[in-house]
C-alpha cells in the first residue's frame, strides 16, 4: 500500500493525498461530545419540566377534590350597604343573631371551632344564640326578606333537627341548602348598613373530604 501523508498547510486546513480536509474534521469527536452534552442538558430540563407538570396536575386535582362538594346559595336582598363575609377555619360550632324587635335582622355572628368571628351588621339588645354539639352541623338556612330593604327572618337548622329562629315572618320566603349530601354551612356572605342586614348568601361544603365532617353521618 502507498504511504499516507498528512500535511499542515498555511490556510489552517489539513491536506490528505492532495485533498484539503477542513480542520473541523479533526475535532469531530469533540463535536460529538458537545452534542452529547447538550442532549444530556435537554434531557435533564425535560425531566424537570415533566416533574413540574406532574406536581401541578396533582395540586389541581387536590383543589378539585376539596371543591367537589362545594355550592353557593346566591345572595338575596336589596344589595345595598357594605359587603361582608363570615369565613373561618374548621366547622361552625355556634351562631348568634341580633334582631330589631318586631322588625328585621340587624346582625349575625358565626363561631368556627373555638373562635367567634366578626359581627356581620350591628349588635342590638335582642340577641339569640345556639351552640352546636360535637358532630352537629348547619344544613339549612331559611327565612324571609324584603327585596327593597332588609332580611326580616332567619332560621338556622342543624343535622340533628334543632333550629335557631330570629326575626319576624314578613315579606318573601327563601330557603338555602347544600346541593350535595354530607355538605354543611361553611360561611355566610352578603351586605349590611348601619341599620341591619340587607342581603345574605350561604356557602356550603365538606370541611374534611376524608370523612371527618361536622355533619352527622346517616
């Protein structure tokens, strides 16, 4: 066989048997390593993105589960005044209602766990209250309201058949209850002014989707 000869030429190439070979060919192995490195980085990046996507999907599924049995009874009333919401941690364990004698509802207060929330509306000398037993929950809120001014009557009914009634049976009737079995009252929202409660809505849900709810099980 003839002798193979490599010569370095001035223009930066390598000549083999009189044919110039670009210098890039002499570093082709390094090029392959470089491409391999980029592939590894892309693989790591893809794995990281996949992990993020899987975590996000799990988080959304968790939120969907916690909201699966939630429902809202739309607020009724005149809608005037300042908006309020009575939201707290845990199950509702007590209710207070204030009324103007022979007239409308002026204030409401809920207790979540051991903590009483803020008074919704105003306090008067006429107060009615109810404390819930362990395992008892509010499963219905009903009453009467005037579309142009105030809530006139409120009745809170529990899973044990007990109820708290305040106000006067005047004007238009309403009845709030959850859409799903085992759900219970979670919070109230609405509006009030310096005379009383002008509108009211109810939010329902399961406090603990794993089964430890405030409502007695059938």
